[in-house]
C-alpha cells in the first residue's frame, strides 16, 4: 500500500481522522502550516475538500506539489491578508499552534478567513511531559520531538491553557477530541491526553 | 555543457498564415510568418504539448543547438530537454519567435511584401493579446486543441497568463514565472528611458534605418545596458564585480575602468549587434500595455474570472523588477476565483534573471509540478 493510502494514513495520524470526521464533504479548507500536504491530500481523498495549504519551508512546498495539493508559500506570522474574509468553511492549524509567534492575532485571522477553525496541538500537560519536568528535563517525545535548543515550538500549552485562552478571546469551542497514541481519552484529559484537536468558531 | 542531457541537434521551422491578423491597435497584418522549434513527440491524442513563451529578448530557440552552430545553445536549455524539468521525453515542447520579433518571425525588419522594403516604422505595435492570437493559430496548425501547459518567465509569464484568459479551454496549466499582473510606473519609466535611447539615436531615422544602411547601435546598446542593470540584483553585481578595477588602479579617464563598466558595455555591444531596435521598442511597449485588469476597472479578480487553468506562480526574492509582491497579487486574484494555484517564493541572488538560472530548488519545484502535469495525460 502507498504511504498515502487513506486507511493507513488515518491509522498513523489519528488527528487526521478526528479532523476529517468534523469536515463535511466538499467543504473548502485552508490548512495553515500544511507541511508536506498529507492532511490536505487525506481530506481531498476522503472528504472531497477544495483547499489550499500555507507553508513556509522550501522542502515542504515541493512535497505539497508532489502530493498534488495547492500550496502557497508564506509566513503565518505575517498574517493571512491574502485571504478574503469568510472565504473558507474551515481553517485548520494542525500541530502548528505551538510554533506560532503571534498566537492571538492568528486565531483572530483564522476566524476572519474561516467560518470555523480546527486546531490540533501536543498537550504539554500530558503526564509524561510533567514527569520529565519533575525529573528535571524538558520533554522529548513523539509529539514533541525537538531538543529545547533546537525547537520551532515557542508557545507550548496545556488543554487548560488553550481553553482559558479561547474564553478570553471570545472563541467558542464546539468540539474537543483528546487522544493518546491513537485512542480517545475521556477522563482526566489534561493529564492523560497527549494530543488534542479542537473545533471552534467565533463566540457569541 | 553536458551533452548527455541536451536535446541535441534541432532545427527551426516556419509557418505562414494568410488569414489577416487584426491587432489590438486596429492595424492589420494581411500575412505573417512565425518561426518555431519543437522538441519531443506529440502523443496520439495531442495532449502532451507545452508552449514556452519567451521574454523581451528571447526567441524560439529554447533548447539544443544547430548543426552549423554547435555553440548556439537554446536560451532555456537548462530547463528543457530529456530528463529535465520540462522533460522532452514526455512532453512535446514548442518555442515560438513572437510576431514583431527579429529572429525569423515577421517583424519590423522583415520585408513588407506590399512595398518590397522592410516594414520599419510601418510595423504595427503588437500586444500580448495579439501574440496569443498568432500563437493560437500555430497551435491550430499543429493540431493542438489544448496545451498541457503554457509557461514562461517575465514577459513570457504574462503570455502564459493571457493564454489562460484569451483561451481558457485551451490551457490546462499555466506556469507564470517572475511575472506581474501589469508593470509598475517605475517599470514603465525604465522602459521609456530605454526607448528614448533608441528613438533619439540619429541613426534611428524614425524606425526606417534599414534604407539608410545604418543601425541605431548606440541607442540599442544603452537600452540594453539599462535593462541589464535592472535584471540583476545589487548583491549579484557586488558579488560578481564589486569595485574591481580592470587596471588595478585609478586611471583618471572616462575609459572603461571598473569591471562592471566593461561587463555592461560588452553586454550592450553583443546585444546591439544581434537585435533589432524596432523589435526592442515593440517588445517594451507590449510589456507596458499588458494589464488584463484594465478593462475591468483595475479589478484583477474580475479579469481572472474567465481563467480555467491550474496555476503555478513563482517569484524570486531578489527580483526587484518583477518583485514577489507582484506575483502575490496574481496569486490573490486566483485564490479569490478559487482556481487551483500553488505559489513558491524562491530564494535567489540573481534578481530578475534568476528565472533563467539553474537552481536546484527552483528546478525541483518545476519538476514536481510538471510531473503532476504529465500524470494528467498518462
């Protein structure tokens, strides 16, 4: 099977499957920090979305083009001024929130350009991360693969942090899906979940 | 040159069109010829054709070399050939010398059959739209209903764009490289200085210098020198020439002293010996006039509403003549029209000329995109 077989990919990237579950067929999607375009390709193959990715890295631009998805090279920290207001059904920020410098501004932009937003990020409150810190080191794991001195991550947060942030920014959380190693976590999510995916819209 | 990946020996072909071409200016060319070259093989359903449009000083000879001129290698040979990003093993690639050119297609230096003399000042101003019209007739002649891709850099990129607007159904992909939706005032200003250099040369004779057996070499040379400065970047010039003096010391004369002076004059002389002054005027005017948004009150979104192609838009970071924000304006208009578009901003030190350079990442992007294009007709 190919690396892009949707079934295989859904198993390897449970956050993709969680995101896809919320997206209706044929929706328009903007994927910020789209990496090699795997998610967009997955959504195109499984949900028939029309979409674009935004990506800064040269290597990923080539990878996106190979994956057959639209990609616009650009820096998320300089805003989404090229995109029209309410141009997309969903704006996705998959495993990129923690690497954004101007988080507040970007979340505002996400909800200007999109009717709803979806973010996924590694939960810094996950017990293994806490344990590493108690032992005296910054966590390095599958979700957080970088050494402290060589990481793009500047704004790591816990589920509590993110939810407080949303409340303060008048962002209404519609759904939450917390996972560890592909399985959904229902209890003590901020302690037992390693990754979270949120769907949100502008608050009332 | 590595001969192994060169397309090898090529030859130009010629097509004659007897149906009058009414140019945008209203002037009529009753008959015209286009020279062109083709590389690779047109497949059975004629779906693998790529048209490569040339820039200001380009022509139809884009790859390979001529039997009698082994050193005359096509101007985009690093991009086009077997196994290259524009892969002639998969695509049928066409290069055309634009109408008004001076490399074989009918232009101001051609003989006007009505007078038996060169057209000179009598040759109409040709616009990008007119070029597309003339190229479409060649496509008809070759039996190509729809191009797999139309591509080009600079003025060539503008033609790729115009193709997607003039003939939306005939272009599956448009690759628009180092281009702009229209020239800025600064760009027109540079073109005007270049034109003035030619127009005020005493040997220009109002465009009819052919009869006087002279060539406005000084004007053409100055025009090219000025143009050349704007195609490079400050950094590229600093790197290549710096303040190096040819004699190693100041000469206290107005002769050539700095390396950059020597380089520019060499480029100017070389160009003036091979290029037609009227063609230069015509090409710069076509650049100035190009502005698909004009008939939509300056609204580029509306101008692109007709486009159906998928787009790849590329810009280069040090290109100040056709800066990245100019390409981003094209991308925005395409996004607003929900067209399929990918955009890459390529790091390069070589300014506007970057689109002609061999750069690993640039060529990777082109290759990746064109592999996708090839996948569409497999």
